[in-house]
């Protein structure tokens, strides 16, 4: 394997880790946002609509 | 004899660097009003600085000196240690770091005392066990870091190692005790940036001197192709993954930095950013190690390859900057460990067990005094290396494995398994720690474990975690169910289902600690 290929192979593996990390962060962020909104909606419904 | 010519440019760069570090210490002092400011930087660290500090506390001088030297000696293939190491960060991303940030306290023993607090003393026993082991292991480990600093001073500047040790220890104690975690994290940021810039800028210069990447390749392909290929086997990489996966995810000095970040989103982004930093630095160091072998094939001490490069390739300013980065790398590791062992003594032992009614001012000063004491004890040990005999070497070799064996299972199962209880958690800590030590003694000292076994189980943390897991399960099922009080910060109100948010806010925690919402134990 040439030196350039070795470097590119390593960088490809590294990019898999990095992309996975940010993709997971984005996915969990959205999931938490949805859960917060669901909790707020439930709270809103329990209090009868609050100040509307 | 000194390797570095102490010319005005070198001295100027180093002096500016140390002024910046001490200035950061003073800034940290001015912005520290509470113990939370001191130990977790007020929890307002963003993703970029957070990612840099995770990188700097993980990469010690070993990266710029030891790893560089290994690439010089073994070739490019050693780079595959990084993906093994990053497995630890992925485990942390998925199972530990965001959850610990949501919990939002100050130390790992805080977690232990809360989650495994059904010991009849509100978690005091669990906390004492965790804090004591951290203090002992890290204090001894610090002595090795200070010793390494002294030896690097000797190699570079030709001065007695004792002077180098003294300078390293006093500098770290000064800015850490003054500025706390904020100073520690900001100096880490400076260090990570300096390290990344220095090695990245060095690549085109090194390739210019060697005639380009094609020339390097052609030379090594002609007589040793494996030097520029992938020399580690899949089994070796898997071994690194297992060892680092447990150790990094449960390292108390990394978790304290996780606590310092703004929120869980920041934690996830910071882990992504630390992987970017490590990819840049790891790749650069590997390429530079290979090119240095081509330029200087006869170095008798491979560990000095990065220093020789600084002097011959980078020029006076960048070279001095890289050497400053080496010192800085040692300092950032020392300050990271110092603040955690200091917190173990001041926050966990003094603040929680001895004087729970201490004021904020008393707590801050207790932390400062603890850092001074736990910084000077390792200096004493380093200057008198025979004082503890083989114990120092044992702890130095094993500290990461000890922390992984002791905390990985209690952290992961405590965060994700509702049934885990105090008996299981304490048993897991003690058994995990003991197994790591016993495995090391059995394999390295008495050699009673067959080579076929040690070829597969490459690190004591692996049997440590396995036995810790067994102890956790046995202890948990032999003991009673955990109290609601111990579960609430991690699983929220059980009546609201899995998606509910736990009470991680400081106010909720304070109420819980005061007993206003924690009286409903099973």
C-alpha cells in the first residue's frame, strides 16, 4: 500500500467516526427537542390551555 | 548538554507563552465566585473550547514526544491506535457523557454518592471509597508526570531534572489553584491550538525538505514497504478499542470537563470536535514521524525526533512554539489531574463529609489548598523516587485501567439500568479495581497467566470490567431495590415514563439534597 493510500485510508476511517458523532448528536438533539415539546403540550393540556 | 539553543527568539516565545498561561490563571481567579465556578467553570464552556480541552487533557506530552518517536521507529501504521482510542469517545458519546452532563454535579464521587446512596449514610460511604481511590491513584500518577517533565527539561535545556520538576509543578499548582477549572480549560484550549497549528504547518516544510510525498513513498517502498503501510493487525486494533473504550469513557478528569460544558448538545458537539482535533494532530504526527526517519535516519533516541524537527525544520519561532506545546502538554495533563484529585479531597471529603455547612468561600479555599497540597506531595515523590518503591510504577502503569475497571460499570449501569443498587455499585467498584491490580500482578510480576490468554486480553481493564459487571449483577440481585431518591436524578419521575426529563437542574438538586423532595425512598 502506498503512503498516500495509507493516509487516505486512515482519514476515511476518521471521517466515519466524526460523521457518526455529529449525526448522532443531531439525532439526539432532535429527539430531545421533540420530547420537550411533547412534555410542554401535555403540561399545557393539563392546565387547560394556560393564558390563552 | 542542551539540545535547544537558548537564543532570544526561543526565550521570547517561551516567556510570552508562560505569561499567557499565568494571565489565564488570573482571569480564572477574577471570574471565580463559587465552588461551581472553581471546579466546573460555571458550566458555560462551549463546544469548541470543550472539544479542545478534551483533546488536550487526553493528549499529554506522550503524543508529541512518545507517539512521534514511535512513528519514527515503527512507521505510519502505528496511527491505527487512534481509532482504537476513539472507541472510548464513541462509548462516552452514547452511554456516559451526555447523561453525566444532564446529572450536572461536580465530581464522579458525586454521581456515586447519589446513584449508590442507599448505604445508610446518604451515600457517604460510597463517596468516600470513590474519592479515596481517585486521590491515591492520581496523586501517585502525578509524580510520574512531573518526573517526565523534569526529564524533558533536562533533554532540551540541559538543566538538572529536579529544577525542571520544580518549575513544572509550581507553575501548574500556581495557575490551577488560582484560576481553577476555567484556567485549566482555557490553557488546554491554547495548548490544543498551538499543538495543531505547529504540526500542521510542519508538514509542508517537512515534505519540502524530503522532496514530496512521492519521494518519501518511493524510498520506503524500495526497502521497507510496511513502514508506510498499515502495520497493526485487526486484533491489535480491537485490543486498543477494548482497553481505551473502558478507560476513556470512565476517566474522572474527562468527566469533570464534561460537567463544565453548557448542556448535553454541547457535550456531543465537543466530542465531535475533539475527534477532529485528534485526527489533525494524529495524522500530522504520523506523517512527520515518517518524514523525520527519512531526513534523520540515525537518531539514537526516537523520542527526541519531534525536538530535532522543531530545531531543524520549523524555524526559530514555530520550533519554539512546538517545544512550548510539549511543555504545555505536560502542564495540561498535570492540571487536569490536579483539579480532580483536589476536588476529591476538598469537595468530596471536606465539603461533603467533614464540613457539609462550609460557605462558598471556605469551599473555594479548601479546593485551592487541596491543589497545593496534592501538587506538592507528587513533587516530593518525584524528587524522592525510591520513597514508595514499586507502588509508584504500579499505579503509573495501571491508573487508566484502574479508573476504567473501577468506574465504567457503575457509571454505565447506574445511568441505564434502573435495578442497579448500592450493593451492586460498591461491589463493582471494589471488585473492578482489585481485579485490575490482581491481573497485572499475575501477568507482569508472577507470569502465571498463559501467553495465549494475554495475547487476547491485552489490558487489565478488560478482566476488571468483566468482573466488575459480574459483581454489579450479583450485588444488585442479592440486595434490595434502589430507592426512588437514588433513581430520580437519572430516570426522572417513574410515573412519567421513560421520556421524562430527570431533575438535573441545580435548584432541583439542591432541593433534593436538602431533603425537600427526597424523602420517598422505597
